């Protein structure tokens, strides 16, 4: 029997985190869940915050071996939402009390692309101002690796949070899932650039990658801590049938039922170690379990991303197989998610940005 007190005292050591992640006694898992829940309440409160997710372009210059919209996947119909489509989706969010949006796309560093995103952010910020949202919508960007000058332009346009997943903090594993041209060091450097620019910075990893071990996942959490990140979006790796990674079938170490358990324990461990950051219960969780997102919330997550991408384009933004919520309208997503949040005794906080308490506290400590 694992002594739960150990986790409380020493959960920032690699071995202790790894042993927490490999826990499979249901009673112990439930104790860990409860501890993570308590730490969440103490540091962030019980509120759940929405970020309306607008996947506005699937064109991508990167060729990640796991991703369905990788550059080399010729089966994908490439699309770009128009400015009006993006702004309309964002304003729908503002009207429905979402408070924040995420603008996500494939990676593209062209001047035209950055200009377009800056214009979209400026327009959204200006047009979403209301009595409920005196500073307009909170805008998170998730558009990949960019130069420091471009990050600064995007920040000046009004975006204030940025998500860039490291995917794995293990250099060797990173190399096995990305082509040579995509470097681990550059990804880390981009996270540093984002911090210097002033963004609230989010990162994250996938779990269940070929060859990935509990020790590596424990190192991921220590990496988040070292990088002093503000937000996390993580999820299970799910095969996409037309990507090269699916061929390494026999190298998966964490899979099947273990994948859900590890997904939830990763959220709990991150909550226990990092305490006051925002953690998303991501859509990928719902792919491996019909109530995966709710379970994510009860293991310590506090952010959910309702789908806003127009239905016709969603089938062209399949990062992995069996991505859920393909047909639901935005109204259906809203109702379905608020019921899901309510089912675990939590409440959506409408008309709030829901910034990372960790980031806010850093700001306070500077004064
Ligand atoms: N399974 C799970 N997550 C994936 N992503 C990309 N492909 C997959 C997959 N096959 C995630 C990556 C990326 C984010 C936008 O989507 O972590 O950073």
C-alpha cells in the first residue's frame, strides 16, 4: 500500500511523481484525486472557465509524425476561415458569456499570416467590448513557433495568452516523433520568447507516445515547474490512421485502460506539483472515455474548450482519429458542456477571462 502522505511531502521528486503516475490501486487513485481537488479549491477555487475554440486554418508547415494535419498528409482539404467567420464565431462567444477564446491553427510564419492574425485579434478585441466584458474577450493564441518580433506583434494586437506544447520534454523522444528540421531547443526557446514578451504561457505534452515511460512523464512535470509555466493543455496521444507514427504499434508502453488512468493522474500530479496554474480538460480525453472531460475536471482541471469551428470545416481539422464533437452546433456544445461541468458539481464562470492565478500572483509579487 502506497503511503499517500509521501506524495504530500515529496511529490516534486522524479521518483515520487513517477510512482504516483503508475498507481493503479483504485482506492489510492481516488485519494490522489481528492488531494488534487483540495489543492485546486485552495489555489484556484471551484470555477470552470470556457475558452471557445476556433480552429481557423489547417495549413501547416510542420510535419509532426503524429498529427493528422501534418504538411505531408495529402488527404486533408486545406482551409482558411475568412475574417468574418472568425470574428462572428468570437462575437458569438462574447454574447454567450464565454469570456475567452482560443485561436488555433497549423503552423505558418508568413508575413501575410501574422498580419491576418493580428488584424483578427484587434478586431475581436475591439468589437467584443461590452458591459459584461469591459476589456473585450480574453484571447489565447495557439499558432506555433514564431519569431520574438512576431510574438511581440501578436501581443500588442491584444492577445494575452499563448499555448505551445512541448509534446515531450525528453529530447530523444521528441526526435522520434518529429522530423529533423523541428528542434526541441527551438521549441523551448519559443516558450522563453513568449514569457519575455509578456504572455501567460501554456504548454503541454501527450501521453502514451511510443517508448514513453512514467519517468519521462515525471520529468515533463518537473520541466513545467522549471519553466514556471502558467497553463497546461495535455492529452493522450491518439493514433491518426494516415500518419507515420501509427506504424510503431508494438512500442507503446502506456496504452489501453492505462491511458485513461495515466491521463487523469497526470492532471492530478500537475495540480499537486504546480498548484495554481490553469489546466484544461482537453477534447482528446473525451475520445478515450465518453466522460473523459468531466473526469479531467474532477482530477484537478479547471478549463474547458467548447468547439466553435464551423461544422463544415471540422472534418478537415482531425488531428487524431475519432475526434469527438464533429456535428454538434455551438449551441449544442454549450448546453452539453455546461451539463457535463454541472455533473461533477462544478460551475462555469461566465463573462470572466479566468486568467491563470499563477500568472496573477507573479505580477503581484513584482509590485
Ligand atoms: N493525438 C493527440 N494529440 C495530438 N495532437 C496532434 N496530433 C495528436 C494526436 N495524434 C496535439 C498536439 C498539438 C495539439 C495542437 O494537438 O499535442 O500540440
